[in-house]
């Protein structure tokens, strides 16, 4: 395993316009550090991965299984495996998502 000095040493990838991420993978988990533009809308989707979302900065509306919640900096939540979810950035946001199992689709390079 390579030791990293700072998150900014991880390459950044634009997953879709308005959503940029840096990714760190362990043997079983993926840590996604997102920078999201104000007004960005995350389309509804679901995946096999259990997801823990930590809104570090900003304001974000997260909808899980049809129930929307307004999240502000410091908020954390668990999104169960296969749960339909979507969201909208009310302001620019920084979000840490932790996925289990590891997200192979985020293994770039």
C-alpha cells in the first residue's frame, strides 16, 4: 500500500458534469471524496453497495426510497444496499462517500 500525504495527491475525475471525485480503495471499501457544484442533480440510481454519506460542507437534498431530506454540513446517513437514491446540491458541496464492497467502477488508472 502506498502512503499518501494529502487527499489532493489523489487524481481527480469528473464522473459527470458538476461532480468531481478522488478515490481511495482498500481491499474491501471505496472512499470517494466529492466536490459538487451548486445546482448539480444526481439522477436516481441504485447499486449493490452499502453507502455511508458524510456531507462535509454545503447543503444537499438527498432522496432515499422516495423520502427527501435536507442535509447541511456535518450530516451523515447510511444508504442501504440496492436503495434507490438521488440528490440535488443546493450549494457547492464536499461529500465523503464510503462504499462496501469496493466500487470497481471507480478504480481508475
